[in-house]
C-alpha cells in the first residue's frame, strides 16, 4: 500500500523540523524575533511592548538583536542594537531621539516621568519625558549581571 508509506514520510519530515523550531531566537518571553522588516512602519513582527502607547518589535540577525520602537501611527522613534553586553542606537526614523546607553549616559529631563516600554530578561527600554525633550534609556534589569 502507498498510503502508509506517504504517512511515514510526512511524519519523518515533521519530526525533522522540530529541532529547527526550537532554535528560533526569541525575546525570552516566548515571542519569536523576526528576521526581516527592521525600519518598517508596520513590520510583520510581534509587538513586545508593555506600554499601550508604543509598539516594540524585536529582530534578530546573525547573533545581533534589534529592538525598534514605533508610535501608534507607525513612525519609527528609535532602534536599539544589542550584541552581548554592548548596546547602540541606530540613526533611524524621522523623529530625532536622544538615547541613554549603559556605556554612554544621557541626562533625563528634570522632573520627567519614567515610562517602561519594554522589559526583557537583561534590560529595559524606558522613556523619560515626551516630545523633543524626551530621552530613551537602555537600563539593566537588576540581577541580570
């Protein structure tokens, strides 16, 4: 009979693909990081934001992760790159952004409200203030080092 042979082949193909699914990069919250779409206004990626006023998209390529923050209109505000303990901001989007990194601190505006936009296992992305005076800050999560 041909049917059992086809079923057996399909079963082997499915089992062979299981390790590949397990190797997909994620943000350690179970959300897979996208491979394409960085810089787009509406990328095909999961929204990782913990703040309903912002959209945070995670991307991974060749061991480097990127976190893109868009406003609700889809405008890119900041993209943070990360490899190991090194963070940097990409010159992306039309909105000028000031960014405070672990190795290069920028002073938050006086009296600015702190708003956590993303929290991962190793760092948080926080917004201090609003408008042109705002500062995005990459901050280590306690106990991560």
